[in-house]
């Protein structure tokens, strides 16, 4: 059998197949290389969304920081406003204090009056005190020095108004004790307030005997004894003189107070003059002493005519007319 020779056309087709396969392989390699390109990875949709999310997160953080800063700024503005108000308040108080300080010059007459009364109260020992205590005796309490101690009966008339109870009560108790110490032994004692109300009602219009337990009971009862008072000693003085005066008895009345809210001072003095009338040798039925407490004046300017000054003026004249002494206490 005779072999047939391959034609040239078949050779051309085979060559074209080889060429096409080579080009196909090259194209496939190019496609594979494009997919793995880093630039393609960066520009992919997934990568872009992640970047946007990160930027949004940074934006939220910046907005949060801005909100915190705004709140801090508002807080500082409020603090500044409060500080300005406080400074304005302090400036107002400073103005008031300056006005009060300048007003102290107007109160010089009041202070001079009180100083004069205090100096008058601190007088020398009377002949009666020298007889009873001896020439070499020393006054144990300068505040009540100068008050004659020749009396055998004592009546205490105490202002029980709110100003006394709230501001002078502890010192009042000490002054009562000091007065009793000057009179170590008397024949009778009585306690009433400036309205004539008795501390011990069972001894109404009677003398209490002077005994150690009685003195302790007086001081103990003073702690809670606060009957109504009109800050005027007239009613108490009238009740004391009319009830307890008897010829031959040496009686001293002690008035303790801080102000006078009554009417005319001259009318009060005339009323007491008519009750505690003069007897022999210009003496009165009873002695009247007074002790004035300074808490309404201490640290404040009180103009002439105010009730503490009126009390001091009235009692100074009353004690002078009635053989007693007025003691103006100094602030503690």
C-alpha cells in the first residue's frame, strides 16, 4: 500500500493551532497577574468601605471631644458668674461695715455717758462698808464695788425680757451670786421680775429666810425662770416698796436690766419718788440700786434715745435720788 504525503495545508493549520495556544497562555498569565496586583487590592470596594468607617470613627471622636470641651467651658462660665456675684455681695457688706464704722463717731456721747456711769459706780467704800468689813478690807468684785451693804433685807427685781434671757442670762446669774457674796447674811430675801411676778409664789408678799439652800435654790431657779416682761422696772419697784417697807427695816432693792421701753423717764422718776418717799434726814424708805447689762451696746453703735441708753440714764438718776448706786457693766 502506498503512503500518501501530508499536504501543506495541514501543516499550516497545525502551526496556527500552536500560535493560538501560545497567545491564549499569554493572555491567561496577564489576567492572573492583574487580579493579584496590589493596586487592585487597594482600590477594591472592601478596602474603600473600611477606610470610610475609620474616618467616620475619627469624626465621632472629634465631635465627642468638642462636646466635652463645650461642657467644660459652660461650667467655667457658671463658676465665673457665681464668683462675680460673691464679689458683689462682699463689696456690699464692705460698704455697710464702712458706714457703721463711720457712724461710731456719732456714738461718742453714748460711750462717754456709759463710761461716766461706770466710773461713778466704782466709788470708794462708804463708812458703813468700812464699819462692816473693816478698814483693811478689799472689794472682791469691782463690778459691784461702791454699793452700800448696810441693808438687812434684799429684793431682786430682774428684767426677764427676751433680750436679757437670750443674751445676758449666764452673766446675770454670776452677778446675783456676786451680790449675795457681798451680803453674807441678811434677815430676808425676795425675788421678783420687773412686772412684780414672784419667783417663788408660795412666798408671795412674805420674806424668805436667808439660808444656804435658799440661795442655791434661787440660782438654780434662775436658769429656767422667764415670766413675761415689758422691759420697765416700774411695776416691780412699786410692788416691792408698797409690800415690803416697814419702819425700822433697812431694805435694798437691786434692779437688773438692759433696756427701757416705757414712756417718759421723768414720769417714771416722779412715780418712784411718790412711792419711795423721803423720811427723816432726806433718806428714802428703801435704797434702790441698779445693774445695767451692755450686750445691746457692745460691738454696735447705739444712738442716744435707744432703749439701752434710756435705761442707763433713768436708773442712774433713780439710784442717785434713792440712796443707791448704778453699775454699768462693761462688755466681757
